[in-house]
C-alpha cells in the first residue's frame, strides 16, 4: 500500500498502452449471436484470456517492470499472487531482462505454477488460509533487494490493467457501439480501477459494475456502505483468481467514486458462464474470469436492451475444474 | 460437382472479402510463447473457431447465398453437411432472408445440430455409412426448387473460405512475418483450395500442406499418386468435420497444382492438439479443426526454424469428446 495515495489518471493508461505495444496482445473483442439472443442485449466480450500468459495481469506487470532501472533489474522482482499475476510478472521479468521470485498459494492451480516456471520464475509457496502474503512478500523483497511488484496497489499496475478497457473502447467504436454498461471481475480492484478510468473517459455515461463471487463480495458491500468492507473468508470459492480480503486502499480511492455497484454470482453461476464461453464463444475462461459474463447471463446486472462490455479476465484453469464446469451443460 | 470446372481466382477471394465485411468475424491470428518454444518455430494460428457459427464454413456459405436473387430466396437453400457447413448455411440463409433445409449425419455432434436449429434451419438426418448425401441433397433440392449449397464444389464457396487465409496473410504482414509453411485441415478441400490461392498470391514461396486424420488421408495419397484417391472408410475418426470420400473434382483441380504435400495425424495426436489449444491458446478447437496444429506439434510437417501459419478451422465439439481430449494432458 502506498501512502500518500498516488492514483493514476487516464493519461497514464494511454502511456501504458504505448509501452505495451508489441509486447502485449491486442486481445479480440468478441460478440456472439447466441449470447445476444439469450440476454436481449448487445454484448461485447473482451477476451483477456487470450492475453499473453492467459490473463490481463501481463499488462500491469509489464508496465511496472519495464520502468525499472538497470540496478533494480540486477536485483530482480518479487511478487505474491494467486496465480495470474504471478505468470504475468514472471513473463514481464524475463522479457525485460530481470528475474522473478513469486509467492504462490499452495492450492494454486497447477497450470498457473507451471506457467510461472515456463518463464523462469522461482516459486515460493504459502498457505492462503493462515499466512499473510503481503508481509511475507515484503520481507523477502527487503532481504534480497528485490522490487516488490504488487498485484494492484500500484499506479503503474492499475494503468497497465486499464489498457484492456482502452482497447475495448476503441474496438467498440470500430463496431459502432457505445457501452451503456461495463462489467468487470473485481478482486483487489486493479483491473476494474483501470477499466473504469479508461471507459468513463471515453464514455462518461456508462455504468461500470463489479462482479464477484457470493461470499467474497467485498466490493459490492463496500460500494453499498461507502467504506472498505472485509470478506469473512479467504478460501472456499471456485474463483480463486479474484479472492482478496478487501478492496485495496489505492484501488478503492479510484473505484469508490466511479462504480455503479457490485453483483455477486454463485459458484454454479460462474461455472455455467465458463461452460457458455466454451460452447458458444469458443474461448477458455477460468471461473474467476467468468464472473462478469455470469452477471450478464444471470441478469444480476440488468442489461436487457443495452449495449454491454464484459471483461473475461483470464483463462488459467485446471482440467478438473474445467471438466466440472462442462458438467453444468 | 460442376462441369465444366470453373475454379475461382485470387480476385474472387478479394471480392468475397468485401462481401463478408460486417458479417463474418475478422478472426484473430494468435501466437503463443509455449507453442513457439515447443516447436522451435514461429507459429501463427488463425482461430477460425472464433468465426460466426464456430467455424470457417460461414464464410463460403455467406458468399454463395448472398448472391441468390429474390426468386431463389423465396424457395430457399439446401445443404448436406457433417455439421459445420450446416451451421454456416443456416446462419447465412437467415441473415440473407431465406430458409435452409439441411441434411445432417445421424451421428453429428449434438452441438452442431442445435447450432443449425438456433438459426431456424430445418434438419433432415441421414446415415453416414449407408446413404449418399450428395444424391439425397440433390433430390430434395430439385423437388422443392431449393438452391443447393455444396460444402466445397462451388467457386463462391471456395472463394469465401479463402478469405480466412487472406486475412491471415494481412495479419502476418502486420506482425512483420512472412509464412514459409502454411498448414490447413483438408476434408473436401474447399478451405485449403481457397487458403492456397490466397496465401500463394501474397507469398509465392510458401509451401502449403494438407493435414488429415490417419486412414482418411485422401489428400496426402492423392498428392503422392497424382490422382484423386478414395478413402476406404467414411466413419471411425474423431475428426468428423473433415471426413469425406475423396478430394472434390473442382477443389482437386486447384489443390493438385498448389499443395506441397499431406500430413496424416492419429486420433490421439488430434486430441492432444485440442488439449494444447485449450491449455495454452485458450481457444476451443474441435479434433478435425486441430489436425493442422497437430501436424506442427508432432513434427509431421517439418517447421523447425520456420515461420508457420496454421489454420484452426472450427470449434464445434461435444462435451464428451472435449473431456476425452483433456484427459490426454
């Protein structure tokens, strides 16, 4: 957590987009006839599962790490992550000529651990239920002189994540579409902070919604109460990628003023959205990356008759979980 | 089969691309770090599974049906198909304001049958092992005055399918890449005929390979012998989308002069490619659509050190078959 808070602005997102050009994938914005008929809306899906390393996290990580100086690159980076940020950091570190050490929960999907190792990242495990990853990460970073790359409490990270929505905004314009509603998965709130900044800059009348798992709906409750609420648990959802204790202090300083509200979807609804994306969109989305799509499919965010942008934030999912999702068909 | 043969040229593909603008999806050309490391090549994957109706077939069907006159549209279209062409025809018919009646094999994946029905197409079943779909289709078309939309023996169909490779060629140019090798699934040969015409126009030095299932490698054997060879069987492959008795007469008149050769992959290799695409590319590819990717992953086409374009032609696959593919991981 940075203090004093130093939130990024729209121009930081535009700057990040320039930095990411040629490194990040300009992911496609998908539409689908069945999806539109099912929802009665005009729905566009930003397929960040097709991003390098399988999620939007590469964007923020690359934006942050590419700004390290030569001395910092010699010492390397440190990150803590449920998996997607880990892969993004490992890849961005390798591409920028530095090393990464990553704290990952012991129950992280195998595919995410292997993704980190593919990029040469060193994995250190922690227990998601009993250990504080922020404290552990900070301690290792200090001991080894590594630059800590936090998952969301950093203006460069937020600005990098916002480039996905900046692209989506441009892609919707190419399709002659103006979003009435934008729905984005929310964990710590970095992606949705950048998403809101980018989307509301271009479309000030759009309403931006957070999508979360039931029981881990800290954003929904925080937006209702006006203060950062804390989840009772940190385990027990299929949406491992977006389970965090509470909205970040920095991300909340942005999101509290820009979000229309939050929608909570059940595990079954998230899995049904994964299956829908498999069957109709032909993309692989992980449960945590599918909560915004689930919010549209279930009607938890009212979208009938509207033009909608949904962020499908990642696709790193183990085989067993994916098979479970397909069983819901 | 048309006689005399009237093969399309490159300009017919460019014309089809104009006609498809705003109707077909400009599907993304994907690359992947793991794929490049695994193969030692620079591989680009044209993700036609993300096309409208889940496969490239929409392109040819739309190009053909959009040219029907008002009288023809009153009577409707007729098609025979293992599934993907069926969905493409049903969608193109609906969008062009006409009706479609479709002959589908009784063992076609349920998802493909439902795809046809979503678009208002009327399904008539036939037995893939004992009935001749060409004869049945022609009889119904004549009785009802419907325009027969064949799956590949038609210059508008071939030109429409070629627009995928035309896009891929443009997308590779945007990425600063020139294909040394192009690999494309081959059933009747319409997609690969259009693919070769488009690719070799822009890249005359490229070598274009057909990918097929073992035991249904009529293209590979025909290219070796110089005449249209016939498969012994018409059932028994997981690659249902690309099982045809022999190269089409019209498609062969194009392909015989432009292809470098054929590569046959086993069922297990096709399923492993489906699983690879799920895990790393985050796209849903059906076994028949994954044979070109399988040809690269297995090394059946030599690509080490080369720049490669692979066509992933479709993603319409039933849950059970997909689960079987994931078990290969």
